[in-house]
């Protein structure tokens, strides 16, 4: 009986050792920052935090490991409302990009003692909400719509400063700012009126251009008719000048020899001769 008891005890001890080892060893990923926190003391290790990397061995009964990602985080917050100085209610639906500054994980844990999702939904969310509410209250509704870029810039500057104080690095935020329905309707109506005005101006310009084209074409056609008429008149003058008695006589003889039914006829006063073609030879 004793012969079997000893191996069993050894096997149990080895099994217990491996179980303990698996619970007291972990790996800190390169994209994370790890801290080893002591469970001993009234402050639960708030003043006894050690930064750790790679393979880490620890006593699970007296300490634990917390890991924080140090790559860019994107947090899409729930939408909320802000009020301008003249009482208009705008909607804000912010999305924040940020990350933990390298070497700041211990400070973040010491201040909040929470994991990152919990910090996002509490401290960071409050910073974002309060920043937009305070800044929106500096504007009237009209000035906010005219100065939206400045509004966004003020929010970025404030959040950069506030997040840096707690060990976070601000990267980017989009507000998703939406005006109240009545103001949006007024903006849409104004934009539509501007578009209609531009369209009418374009139509007027096009009509004037077409009218100028038509006038130019008409002037060209009239000028062409005048030139044609002048040419025909000049040609007629030249024809009349060329009809000498000798030319008419030659034309008459040519027609007679061809046996035609029509020959030139010339009648004149002052004893001029009259040439006529008989009906047949």
C-alpha cells in the first residue's frame, strides 16, 4: 500500500505544480503594456505597481497582471444633445480615435483601477460630452452653422489637453453635429433658392447667347443676299453691254444654221436692221 501511495503523491504534487504554474504565468503582447499589481496592503497595490513585458511569472495569491492596449482605439459614443446660447438643440454623435501613451498604463490603473472599456464608458465619455456641451454654449445657432470648423477645432484642442493629463493621446474625433429639424429645413430652403437662382441665371445667359447667335446668322444671311443681288445686277449690266449688233447677228446666224425655232431678235430705231428667223428653212 505504501508502495503505491508515494507515486500517487508525487503525481499529485507535479499536477498541482503545473496547475499553479499555468495560473502564475502569462505573456504580455507587444501591442499591450502590462502592469503587475500587488494584492497586499490597504491600497490594494496602488503604490506598488510594476511595469512588465514578455513572459511574466507572478504569485496569483498575492498579485495579478493587468494589460492595456497601446495601439489606436476607436470609440463610437452614443449620441447626445447640446444647447447653443440662443436655446437651439443640436445632436452630437461623436467617434473618438485615441491611444494610451507608452509608459502610462500604471498611472491610468492607479487613477481609475478599471479596464479600458470601463474607462471609455465613464471618464473618457464624460470628457467628450462636457467638452462639446461647454463649447456649443459659446455659439448661437446661426454662428455655430457658419463656424462649424472652428467648433470642431476647439473641441479637439480641449480633448487633446484633457486626455493627455490622464495618460491618453488624442488622435481624431468626428462630432456628427446635426442641427434641429427646423433649422435644417431653413438651410435646405435657402440652398434650394440659391440653386434655382443660379439655374435661372444660366438660362438667361444661354438665351442671350442664342439670341446673339441668331442675330449674327440673320445678318450673315442678309449680307449674302445683298452680295448675291449685287452680283446678279452687275452680271446683267455686263450682259447688256455685250449685246452689240455684230454679236446679235452672229447668234442669229448660228441659230438659223441649227434649225432652231428661236433666234435672237433685235429691233432698233435710227434705221437699224431687224433680223428675224423664218418658221423653217
